[in-house]
């Protein structure tokens, strides 16, 4: 079974996205042995720092993408399809 996202209305698309996000988060949460992962990571802050760096870079990219989207919506940038 597959969702027909081409015909979804905004509210249906929002619910679909939430369901996909929840499903993905649950799959990731159950994908590893928490004791083994904890032992692997040890007491070092290396992983914590890498995760924080990734989050900051991801947030910066989101801000950049949001600005580009807003510029497109304002008509100051033209969108073009590669199809």
C-alpha cells in the first residue's frame, strides 16, 4: 500500500508526514542494543560534541533553505523544474 501524495490536501499531508516521522523515530529508537551502544560510546564527550556540531550545521542549513523558500515565494527568485 502506498499513499498518493500527489493528490493529498495540506491537512492530510501534515498527518502523513507526522506518521512517517513517528515511524522513522520509532524504528531508530529500536534499532540498537542500548547497553552495547553505551559501552561503545564510553564516557567520552566525542560523540556528544559531534552530535551538537551536526545539529548546529543542520539548523544553519534549515535557515538557509527557509530563506531560499521565502525568496521563491516572494517572487524574487524563479523556481525551475529539472524534469
